[in-house]
């Protein structure tokens, strides 16, 4: 038996609910990571509420791991902006030509 996409024009609901394959890749990747690294595929809870809480906890851990990866970059950018601000301010106090703004305006 041949199973394939039906011929002809797609229905309006199929077009409205269509998700491009590239949009699903990050989502599927996170589910794979949750199953292999954090044991989402080994949940043996008997009650629906317990299963929901396990899944929510694993999703929380995934978000915390992602946030801890982004925190050092954010901290470095804040330090860089702080230093740039104070260097420009000091340059103005000592009447030194402000090369930073000259470069930014050209």
C-alpha cells in the first residue's frame, strides 16, 4: 500500500497549521536532550499530576542550564559597556580627543 501526501490542493486547515521543518528542529533537539541526558524517557509515575511535575522539573532544569551558559556572556558585555563609559568620561575630563565617538560616527 502506498502512503503519500494526497494529490491536489491542500485544505485550508492543513495550510493554516503547517509548520516548516526548520522550525521544529530546535524543539525536537531539546526533547532528545531531555530524554537522553535528563531521563525524561524513564518517568515511571503512576499519577498524571506526578508525571506532569516530573516533566515540568526537567523543563526547568533545561532552562536553567541554558541560562547559566548565557550568563557569563551577559556579564562580560556589561563589564565592557561599563569600562567604555568610564574611559570616555575620563577622556572628557582630561580633554583628550574622544576616538571612540569619532570611530562610531564615521
